[in-house]
């Protein structure tokens, strides 16, 4: 006789009548039913049972243990039992959501051994023997040998991974994840191992506005993916196409970009290898050059030591010879002295003790012997070679030339580069009171006027640093240039006029403007004067709105102006052989090259600051970088040339008609030329 279910364990729930449910493998969206059908109440004949105290959960809340619990298919973000926001969410295989405590209450009241059914779809629920814990042994990366398990249900294999959540999902949990508000905008990727097994796995994306509609179209005008309702309501009249078509088009572009990037990656890898090889060769080259320098210096040192030893040996040899002669003479003198002393002693004895007859007989011999003692002096016959050391002139430059010099040649990483090397001709101090050189203008005779510290005193130097002339003006000078006839034009510091210092040294106005003028130069053919100006003084550079290049005739008549719409304060200017204007911007570190029509050709950014600027007859542009202590050389196309000459805070720069480059740095003027 079959066992009947005890009445104490029977609790009947009613459900809404719905259409046949989809298979659990498909995603089902549940929406709130409005108006909500009234569920059938519990049978009056069926007794209402409360949850036994022996099975009370720690998550239980008042009212959830009663048998009058209502079940409904509603919002997937809410529990199907308590209809509140999910707390400790639990998802059953049929993708129905419950609070952990609500589901636990249900299972404890309706479990039949190890199995129970979902209260909504009646799908079987496998009850775990122990509380679920994360399986730490499961590999987190699908490319490994272990199978990756879904982080939500922890039962099914994971096919997807969310980039934002950093979690793995099976197909069912991924669909539910994308339905949730928090996960709609997340980026879900198909795992590579699964993609290789099944390329047909797709993820449906639903519209944020019309949550029940899948995104299938793309609006070209708004460049956004849309659903069918958006196409009809919000994007009516806009040209649309399928999402897949746009995605394929975008994939093609990305693939093309990836191919290009891979080419760049290969190039970078090749460059990295080449750089490593160059580092090794550089070490070897440095060691080789260092050894050559040391060996050559040692050779020069050996020559100096050899000559020194020869001089010292010669002096010593002469010293020894002279000492030997003196010793021989001294010995001879000592012998003569002893002989004379003997004669004197013998004569004294004869005089004291001998008889008169004996004295008479020996006196003649004694006189002759004493006369022989009168010998000529030896010092009159002694002579020697007396040496004196005539010191040679120590010429530091000649010694450096004897040691040698380093020759510079630029070498590109893969292709050869042109290089220009400068050689120092002379250097001299200019003004001890104002160390920084702010302006230089060259003259036709090879001299140059120099101004220091934006002051009213200028000095004229020749190439060797000799002062030719000194002048004092009634205003502080910002920049200077020289006309063909030798007239010197100057801009006033924080002034709006161009002043001139002619051959009679009488100051007068050349031109007046409505801008605060800074740099000034003469055109390459000498027919025009070019000056840059800003609408604010130097102290208010950050408030600058308007900057211009002004072009005047040699008589002071304004010809044209070029407006610079970059919001940069202009500092210095020069005119190139190509007819371009090169303008520096000071601390903005930018050099702007503008053609004769007023259009910007290119911009060069210095590593430190952009200060002085000059152009030579070869088309090269010389730029001084005060902050980085160096000069920059640009060719006619604006390409920087390798350069190795470092300076000390260079500011002003000029080129004379002999090709010499005058650079004014901190307290010194350096004159250089091309090698």
C-alpha cells in the first residue's frame, strides 16, 4: 500500500496561468503583470502550518514562514516570494531569483529528502549536502587544462567573462547578468576556449530605454545602436542599418588598424633589438676611443718625459764634469800648500838654530825654494759650461691640438642623418653688472652691438672681444637689428615704438604702434623691417589675447600685419632665406614657422624654452634654449639636426655676414663657426 503524504506536510501553492514556459536554456524576461491577477487563496479546508522552530533559518524574517506566501513571476531584480529587492541573491536553474532566506524557508518546508522543486517552474532543485563554497581548485583562466566553472551557479561550465565584474558566467547566468540594471552596460567576452569550440554563441543586448527590445539597428546620424522601438520613435527619418553590418565594418577597420599596429609592433621590436646592439657597440666604441685618447696622451707624455730626462741628464753631466775639475784643482792646491808650509818650516828652523856660516851656505837654496812657491792662481784657469733653463711658452690651445680633438658625426638608428658641428672661435665676458645677454645685432664690418639685461647701455665688440664703442640710450632696450646702411633699430622694453640709433648717434623715433613690441629683425633682402608685438606688456603676458607680426618699410611706413591666433606671447623673430618668419614664444617652448601668406607651416617644440632665433645663408635656423642650456638647429624643412654643443643659459643669437654665429649666454659672448 503506497504511503500517502502526511497532511501535516501538505501546503498547496497556486500560480498564475501563463503560457507554456520556454525551455530553461532560453532567456525569459519576466515583467510585472498589470493589473495583477488575484491569486487563488489557500483552500479553506487546508490547515495553515507555520515553520517548525527546529528548522528556523537565521535569515528568516517575520511573516515569511506563514503558509500564505504568494508566488508570482515578476521583476527579475526582485524576489519571487517576498517581492522585495533581492537580498543574498540565489538563482535557480530556471533563472528565477529568490532571496537566500526566502528560498531556504521554502526548501526547509517542502524538501523531500535530497530534492525539491522550484516554486515557479517546478524545475528540480538539487540540494547540496554542505553549504556551497568557492572551489579554489578550479582554474580561473580558460586556457588552462582545468574547466572554468560559472561563478554564480557554480554548477555549469563558464562560457563568458565580464570585464567589469571580473566574473565567469555560464550561458543562463550571463543572460540574467545582462538583464540586470547593474550589468547592462558591462562588456562580456566569450572565452577563447569556448569560441574555438562553438563560434555560434551569441549574447543578446537589450535596449536601455525599451528593455524588452533587443538592439538590432544602428543609427548612422547619431552613431548609436538602437532597437526597433527607438528606430520608430526617437530616430524616425534617420538612416539606419543592421548592427551586424556596422559591427562587421567596424571590425574590418579595427582589424586593419591591428594589422598596422602589428607592423608598428614588429618595427618597435626590431628597433629595440637594434638599440640593444647599439648599446653594446657603443660600450665597445667608447672603450676603444677612451683607450686611444689615453694612449695618445701617454705618447705625448713620454715625449715630454724623454725631453725632460735629456735636459736633466745634460745638466747633471755638466755638473759632474765641473765638480771633477774643481776636485782636481783643490787637490793640487792642497799639495802646493803642504809643500810651501814645509819650506816655511825648514826656513824658520834654519833661521833660529843654524850658525851664521850655515845660514850663509843655505840661504841661496832657501831663497830659490821660496821663490818657486809663487805659482799662478788656479781660479784664473778654471771654467765650466753654465746652463740656464729657458722656459718654453705653454700654449694651452696648441697642447690641446697636439693631444687631438673629437670629430662628431651623426648616425641614425637605421638611416644616416646629416649633422652640423660648430667650432668655438672665441669667447669673452661682456658685462659684469648684467650677466644675461638679451640682444645682439651684427654689423657689416664683423663687429656686433650687444645689450645686457634689457638695459639702456649697449656695447660694440669685435670678434676677439675688444670693445669698439659704448652707447647709452634714454630708454631700456628689448631687441635690436641693423639696416643695410648701418642704422641700428631698437624696440623699447615694454614700449610701443621702434627707435633708431643712426651713424650720428642721434636717437629718434622710427615707427609707433598700438602693440607692445618685442623682437625685431631685417628681411633677408634688407628692404623691410619686421617686428612682433603683443597687446599686453611683459608683466601681463598671461592676459595676452592679440599678437601680430608687423612689417615696415625702411622709412618706417607700415606695409602689412599678420595676426597670430594661438594665444601665445611672441618673443623674437627672424626672416629665413625661404621668405618664412620664425617666431619664438619664450617659456611656451614653441617656435612657429609662418610663410609669407601668413599661414603656419609647422611648429617646433623645444625641450626647455624658446628664446633667441636667427637664420643663416644656408637656410639653417639657429634656436637658443635658455632653460635647456643648448642650441637647436633646424633645416629648411623644420627637421632638427643632431647637435652636441651645450652652452650656459643661451638667450640672444645672431649671424653676421661672415657666417659667424654670435651667442649670448650667461655673462659671456661665444662666437662659433661651422666646421
